[in-house]
């Protein structure tokens, strides 16, 4: 039975078409995928440095054309895996230097493997060189020890005996010397005609060898029987005019010239704090007025008051009178670590900040009177 001519022609045409254009199938393992626009396979992009191919991913494959997409690239883990070149490889595990008996010289990164180096040998001898108090049988150790002993010429036993003998000789000798020295000092003190000797006089040299007067300093003892007081005496009558010629004849040299002339006045009482005030305000010292009652005290003047109010909780009573709250005073005391002088100063400063121009010396003087404190330390004159 023969085939119809139409079927024969159709089979020939299909065979020719298949032979001319074979079917395209893209393999996943070849890192390629089928691109429909081109009608053929295309290579996937390679993974860069520090990224490895994700070979564990699964996706559907077309039965006719094969892979329709590529596998992804995963970033390597810092300190665990790395990839040092571009390609389709997976991330490699970093070298464990400790596992191979080495130490890390360069740590592992995502782009570079770790670099290991040999561990330097220890200087101490191994623990197995000595067992049960006996010397090790390692060749060369015993010989080198004997050679070292012969070279130095010292025996440990002889050295120990010498140290003990030296200790037994030096300690009693030191004790005897100390006792003899103490006995000698006691004999010198109890000797007839001896007098106490001051170390300060030996070092300072209070008396001059030629009989001259020594300069009087803060560390020099003053004896009115030995030091002449002719030049230290002041005239009883201060109204007596100064005789320049008589001074030259008595002292042997003229006094230094001075252009300073100022009468302090009989009612002026300067204290240590007053001396540090501005020297320009001394021009009005002869006129004692109450003009300073309206002035605001400065830090220096407030510090001069702290010694008078720091004890017996006076600063707290004065602070309440001036309008400073108790909780603020308590806070300032804690901030100053219970330093009463500094707490007193901070309390007065707080009053001055609160009142401004109203924080005058007159108001402070009245507050002193109200709490029963003497106000004579607040002076009108500078």
C-alpha cells in the first residue's frame, strides 16, 4: 500500500526544516539562558570580587529551550568565606590558621584569604624537661649547665653559705654602731659647758664671722641682746621734722629719695583685704563717708566676709535674710563638697545675682545686723 504523494511531500519539508534549523536548548550548568529576542542562548554575567555563585537555587527549566534565567550571586561572609576573582565560582571558605598550627598575620576578608605565619618558639623550656625533681635527659642541657658552672666558678651551696655569713656579720655590726653613736651623742649633750646646737643656725649662718650684723629674715631668730636696735628705734614725737644730715651722720649713707607724700588719717583702719583694693581709691581715704553703702560688692569683698560666716551655720541664716532659698543653699553646699568657705561665697554671689544693682553694701550690712552678726567688717572706706 503506497503513501499518498501529499504526505510524502509534507514529511520531506519537515525533515528539511529540522535539518536547516536544529532546536536550541540552554544548559544551566553552562551558566547560560535562552533569550527569546535573539532566539538563542546567552551567557550569564559573572560574579564580581567578593561575590560567589548561588548554586543551591532551583528554578523551572523550559523543556524545549532549557534555562530561561541565570542563577544569582551572593556576597561572601566577612571572616568566613571569600572570592578573589571574577567568575562563576562559589565563595571559598577562609583558611583556619589555628587549625594548622599557625597564627594569623593578615585577617580574611570577602575578597582575600587569610595569611598565616609560623608561631615563634617560646623562650621558656618545656615542662617535660624536668620530672619529679630530676634533670632532663635531653642531650646538651646537662653539659651546658656544667660548663656554665665551671665558667663562673660559683657553687650555689657556697654562695648561700656566704650570704648567711654576711648577714650574720653585718646586722650585729650595724646595731653596735647605732648604739655607739647614740651614746656619743648623749655624752656630748651631758658634757659640762656644752650648749644646744641648732641645725638651722649651722645651715643658715646667722652670725657673720667678722662680727657684722646679719640680715633678719623670716627664718632667722632675733635676739635683742645681740642685735643693736639703734637703727630700728622710732622717735616718740612723729611731728619732729626729718633731719637728712643727722641721718647721714648716724647711718653712714643717705636715704633713698621718695616723692610719695600721703596722710592716711587717724581714723583709717586697713585690714588684709583692704590692702588689696584698688590703690586709686586711696585718694579719698581721708573723707569717711557712706557713699560706698550704695555700691555693689565685688568678688574680693565677698570673699573677705566668708571667714566670718562659714561657721555655726551663719551663712545659711544670712542667706535666708538676703532672700536666698534654703534648697539653693543646700544644693550649693553639696556641689562644693561641704566646703563651708566656698558655700558661703556662692551664697553671697547668688544674692548679688538675684538683686542686681540692689545688692549693695548697705543692704548687706543691714542683713548682718538682722541676723545678729557684727557689721564692723563691712567698712565704708576702701
